């Protein structure tokens, strides 16, 4: 099985994306288009940002952060947010993604856009998927609303409140809440987890970024919280700054890990693909979901992430199908939607002659 065969298979494979930040998923094409159509964005600062960062695979970590700055600068109206969201969904669908969970922090732009209007713009784009995705493509899209761990508790409370209200209005679209932000900031266990417990009691699923940096006390609290999914989970295994205690707790919890290979390499939380902590999750059959994190920022696709995993860890086509199956199971889709997704995967396996998953 050569590289071209793997690449082709990963492109054809029906895939499920569970860890995609909206603003980090804007492609260069989308950012430039939004910039050109937004007169208020044409300041020297934004012109400098757009002209100063490297393109494609040459992009540095500093460039990645500039990408977020540009994304925020060009999405300062509901119309821009909706248009950008539609572009992101279309690009994932073109990559063979059949189920997508986007996550984003509700934003306010004084005098222009409230948190509710921001959320509504994203929801409207998702509701409009059948009209712009095209008859030859298929994708189910859900929304998770994020709390930034750097924010004051009052801001976190406000975002959880918005999430609960949006879930009540659109229960089939706004399905979860997410904890993200600088992993070195904030006191999650004391200030944030109680808010997520309240959100869970209101019917929202919970995804938590966890163990991006070593933090024994916090990581233990998050694992014991038993979120529906954990993002990254880098520093849980003892080889990566975690401990045997944390690793055992994780395996016993069976909480799925959203694995973001290229993100971890470019953010320098993992040295290289060969030493990625995925190597410890695979042999113990812990549930995982291969994800992009920020496809625009890190210049990747979900097909590419599958390809990297396959080539790095010598995986079979059956293994890659199993990744999609695990991601479907870990998704926040409804039971009927999960059955629909599994049917598409099984039909693909029949066409490809994959009769069993190893």
C-alpha cells in the first residue's frame, strides 16, 4: 500500500470531524474574500497581517496566531459570520466529511453584533446547508458554543447562558458546549466545571480541552468530571508529563479523545508525528476521533490527518474505517443520524471491498 493509495483512500473515505474551531477553519481564500468585501477591515493593521504571514506549509506558529487575528477582524457582522461559516462547511463537505461539529465562542461587536446575533448567523448557515451544499454532497452539521478559560467567570456564565438558550431554540443544531483557550490560564476545576455541569443538566453535551500542558490536579478533575469528549489529551500519559494515575483514570473513563496531529506538532506540544501520544491510544483501543482543530490555521484537511495517521502508524484501510466508526459513536448526533452515518460508512466499505475492521 503506497502513499498515493493511502491518499486516495483517505480522500474517498466518509469522515467525521468533531474538533473544528470555526475561526481557525477559515481558509486563506475565505479570509481574503471577506477582507475584500469588508470596507471597515481595510486598515493598515489588517493589511499588514494579511501580507506578513507565510502561506501553506511554510506557516510558522506566529503566523497561526495572526490567522486568528485576521479571522476576527473580517467577521465583524452577522452577514460575514454566516458567509464564512458556509464556506467552512462547503470545504469540509468537499473533503468527504459527512458529519461536522463546529465550535465557536459567542462574540460581541459593539454597535454591530450581539452574542445572540453571532450565534444566529452560524445557526442560519447550518440551517441553510441543503440549499448551498449541492446535490452531489452530503453533510450533517452541529454547533458547540465555547467558553474561553481565560475569561472572567461572569463572561463564562454569559456564554453558558447563551448556549442553553440557543439549545432550547435549536435543539437539533446547538448540541454542546466546549472549553477552550490558553491552557496555562484560568482555574477550571473551581470556576468553570460547575458551569459545564449546569449546561449538561440542561441537555447540552460537553467537550473539554484537556492536558494540552502538564497540570496533574486540573487534568484529574476534568477526567473525573467525565465529559462526553476530551480535546487533545496530550499530557495524560506519563511519557508526556502526565502520570500512571491519570492514564489509568482516562482508560477507565473510556471518554473519547479528539486527536489533532498536525495542530499538536505545529503548536509544539508534541515533537513529531512518530512520538505523538496517539501511539499509546491505539494499542489499548481507546476511543478516538481524528480531527483538524483549525484546518485553515494549520493548512490541513481531515483527509490529510487520516493520511498522516495511516503512514505514521502503519494503519490499514480497515483501521481508518474504524476511526470513522468511533467518531460517529462519539459524536453528538442523534441516534437516527448516527444510524444514517453508519449506513453511509457501511455502504462505502462494501464498495471498497472492506469486509472487516481489524
